[in-house]
């Protein structure tokens, strides 16, 4: 048993769990949408805390600073320090046919192998042998269409539950913490799958509300659990309107989005095959569009032509 895992003093009954599933999502260098989605579900499902992993060995606090805050409903000036957290919660959401252990936190910066061993130790303690890793990445997905969600898995039954065709893993290259964690599970003979949302690459915001909402919705449908995605509606509406404003004021961007929409409509759900060869060069376009969207958000600070028109956008 790892001494890096701190278990709650009074753990709920773990022997009667119904076909438990670990669902993991992290915030880190690859984005924070998966962690944001899980945090939302922890609150909505009123999940019970189970354990946490000691952050001390796994973070460089000169790079990832702890956060100090003023404690409400306490003596004035009372402070608390929030350290990078990796926590386990038990959820029994209404409608779900199985119990869920939600593992949410921050991607570690150091000693990944030790971190993975700590997670594995907790999984053994909780009787878990199946995991679902959440993630999001930026793709050639138009903001005006539902976000595609992919399931990477060898489990056909899980694919049927989610209404998705499981895809084999094909990516090679630098990986986030969920990949070596999933491999470690597989090496022990456990089942591990990944659920990924493909967010519009030209909408730069973290956590990405499009991706977080898509992951929550997919989990609700796949697990038969009641979820709430309304908390993202206002932010998504604002980002959608900004993108539409950019579309109306830039012919280049409008042509690019039309290309994405046409390819999406023709090829969805096989969106990995989207052909953007006729679209403008992505790096230059992304820089232009992100700059334009920043002007829409902060017209008084932009000092750029068009800011007056942007300030009148809905």
C-alpha cells in the first residue's frame, strides 16, 4: 500500500460497490477540460471523498505555485493554502447502473512512475479493475456543430453503452499522464479506455467549455446517469457569438469555417479524415482569429481597427 495516498478516516462501504468504474481526468499542459468536467460532476453528483495523493513529491512549487485564499465565514484575514490536488471521490449518480470512482486533479510534474504506482495502489484498495480516461484536444471541428467524441477501447460492450464505435489506439508521440496510467492498468490485465472530445482549435480558452460539456453529456448518455450541462450554456453562447462575429467580418475566416462545416457534414463521425487542404494556412489563421476574438472581448484595450464595431456585437 502506497504511503503517498491519504485515505479518508471514515471511508464509505467499498465492498458493496456495483461494478465500479474509475473515471479519471487531469488538468495540465494538455488542457484542463477533462478535470473541469469531472469537478462539475463531483459537485452535481454530491460525490463522497475517498482519498488524495500527497502533492509534495510530484510538483515543483516554484513552477506550479500553491494558491492562497481568504477563508470566508472566519475571522478577517484568515488564510488557507490550496495545493495542487489529485483526489478520489465515490459517486452513485441517479440512473446509473454502476458505481463510479472519480479521480480528478492536476497532471504531476515529477516522478510519474511513483505517481502511477500510487494511483494503482488506490485502485486496488477500492476494488477497481476498469478505467475510463477523459481528455480533450484541439481539432478541425467547427464551432457551429456538435463536438465529436471518440472512444478508444478494446471493449465492444462499453462502446455499445456509449453508442460509439470503439477505435484502436494509433497515436505515437509525447503523452499526457493518462496514457502511461492506462498502459499500467493494461499491464495488470485491467481494462482501460479513453473518451476524448475534439474541440475547435481556433477557440482559445481553458478549460474549453465546448469540450467539458461534450464530455459530461457523453458520460451521462453512456452511463445512464443524470447530468447537468446548463452551467456551460452562457459561456458557450458568448464564444459562439464571438466566432460568428469574426466570421462575419473576415472573409478568410468565413471560408475556413465553411470548409470545416462541409467536411464535418460529409464525413462525421469519421472526423479524423477531415481534409483542410483548401483552407488557409492554420498557424497564420489561428493567430489572426485569436487576436480578433481578443479584440471582441476587450475592445477598449485592443487599439486596433474594428474595435468600435466589435464593441457593438451582441
